[in-house]
C-alpha cells in the first residue's frame, strides 16, 4: 500500500453506503450507550472540586473502552476491501460478533491501565494506548484472539510508536476542536441538551469511522513493510 490516506478515502467515499450501515448497526448503538452511561455517571457522582470529578475517570474509562471495542468491524471491512474479498460487509459484521468478546476484555484491561497512566502524568496513558492499539488490528486481520496477537501488535506499536502517538493526539485534538465549535453554534440556536447530545453523536458517527479506517490502512502498510523486511532477511541468510 502506497498511501494509507488515499486508500481510506477511496473506501470511505466509494463504499459509503456500507460504511453507513456499519455506523448504524455497530457505532450508533455504542455511542448511545456511551452518552447515557457517562451522563448518568456525572449525575450521580459527587464532585469535590469544580474542575475535577471522579466522574471524569469513569468517563475516560468508558470512552477508551468503547473506542477500542468499536473499531473491530471497520478494521475488518478495510482489510476485506483492500484484499478484494467478497461479502466484505457481511464478514465485517460476522468477525465483530466472533472476535468482539475477546477484544472487549482486552479493551477493558487497556482502558484501566491507560486511565491509571493518564491520572499520573498523562503521558504514560498515551504510551500505553499507543503501544497496545495495534493488537486488536492484528487480531482482526488474522481472525484470531487478541491473546495470540499481542506480541506482534506490541512489536508494531514499538516500531511505529511516534506515528501512532501523533495520530491519536492530532485526531483527538481535531475532534475536540470541532466538537467545541459545533457545540458553541448549537448553544447560539438552542439550549436544548438533547440537541447538543445528538449533534455530538452525529459528529462522532461521521468522524470516528474515518479515523479507524485510516489507522487500519496504516497497520496494513506497516505489516506489509515488516513482511518484506523479514523475507529479505531470510533471503540474505539463505
């Protein structure tokens, strides 16, 4: 793969009707769960400080968990489309069902470790997330559990740490800025809390799949490069 961004754009725009179905069947329900869960937590969690609340920890935990878990169908869809596999959409849904549980358990562990890291000095949280993020991708690419994929996944995470780190940081900042700008415009139109939530869900629904698909394309490229290097090394040894 020469250009991960171009590959992502072609799939996102050229197969948008299927991407839209993935959004509606997988991402939208999870975004609704995330919205209700986090708002309920903020409502019942007492705040000892006007700038900080224990609810922020739960919010971060749920956000990271669902961020990792919800990637599965998009990762598989990009892989299928790149390899010209038939019934790519159906297979993406099927693999989401088959691999979803192990990815969910892995996402739970990573989210807890990441939140501990963020709570300490922020940077450790990003390090943990960047190192472990490739693991579910390898799992979905090869259709095997995350426990059999973590070695290769972490190896990719180490080798391309700064690229993954910057992708997470930059895309996260862009989403935050877009969310603030759009929310401020909504405030000028209405004070409805429901309108604000719906707007945020729609923004995430459009933005999140593209970022995951871009990461998937990058992972495919990095794995291809790694295999080329391994083949070259084997040839030189022989």
